[in-house]
C-alpha cells in the first residue's frame, strides 16, 4: 500500500551541465502534474510528462521542479549590434567639439554606453539536456516511490488500528442486539402492570414484541458490515492501488451503520453507532491519502 504523499530529488551532472529535478506529491483524486521549468527548458515538459505516465505514479498531485546550470564555454553567445554601434559613433562625431574637454572613451566604454554589446543564452542541445533530465527524473521518482512506500506502511498501520476498533464496536452491537426485544417485553409487561391493565392476553404481548423485534432486526446490516471490514482489511494488507476501493467500502460501511442506528431502539446500540461513525470518518480522512 502506498501513500500519495512523497518527495524525491536527484541531481545529475554531465559534460558541463548540471540539472536537479525535484518531485513533490500530495493527495489528489487523479494524477495531476504541474511543471516548474526554466523558460529555456520548456521543451522538457512533453518528455517528462511521458516519463511520468510510464512510471508507477498513478494518483496524486505532482509538482515537478527543474533547476539547470550550464557552465560550458558555448553556453552563451556574445553579440555586437554593428548598426547601433555605427549610430553611436555618428552621434559622438556630431558633438565632437563639445567633448574636446573630455578624454576619449575606450572601446569597452563605447560598447557599454551604446548598449551594442549583449551576452545571450545559447540555444541548448535539446537531446543532451533531455537525456540528463530523464536520468534525473528516474532518480527522483525512485526516491519519491520509496518515501510513498514508507508513508503507506504507516498509513496501513493506522487504518488497521482504527478498523480493529470498528470491528470491536460491531461485535458489541451484535452481542447487545438479541437482548433488546427481551428488554422491551420486560418494560411492556411492567408498564401494563403499572397501568393496572387486567386480563392481558400473553399472545398479544408476544405479538407486540415480535413486531418490535422485526422492526429493529439488524442482523443483515451487521453481516454486511462484517464482510466490508474483511474486504477492507485484505485490501490494506495485500493491495497496491486500493484508494478508490477503500473509499467505496467506507461508503458502504457508513450506509450499514446508519441503517443500524435508525433501526436500533436501544441507547447502548445508539452510542456504539455514534462511535462507529466517528471511526469511519477517521478512516475516510486517512484513505484520502492512499494511492
């Protein structure tokens, strides 16, 4: 079982290029990917998206962060705008007399003042950078999945602990349920005596108790709830991508518990139902982070 929460980072260096790729994942209903790439590496998005779709990442919101540094000698291109330099020279000649009292500008100063000199980022070797990014991604996703596995183990432990408590409450309700009609008979008999009702037909009392017992019968609900608990336990212990299945089982558990609560005419069962619903809500919150 895996959690959807995880983090992975990998740094790869080759031939004067250094690329670091980070993956941050949180829970999401589907697989949702967001890229944070340097502008000159926008071409990597399609390749990385394909890589993610081919990986073991199936659900979660994944942020992909890429930082890149190129220290090669051909990483930048020096450009001199000859037209701008010529225009600057013509302007200087126009005000030549006015500048006689000033020293002549050096070539470096002319290039700087005119803005004719510019240093631009050279076009990247897309193939070389793509290979580098894919290597970094493979390392980062391996670390991410390892963290998801660790988080998933803790999540499974918590789920099973809460599920054990839910199963205990179900047993408590099942043990209590048979005594409810008998206690109703006792209360009904005591009330008839209190009201001094004479010549009570025992068969009529038995009929009333039978009607009440049928109305508050919860055997089917408890049986289905037990089946859901067994399936849930097996999925947590042996499943991989079980998040959606667990969410569905919790919906069914909640349905059975609600029906039990609406049928029960007993304070102890009602209290156990309230406790069970609280545990199911805890399980639901935990399952939201399961892959």
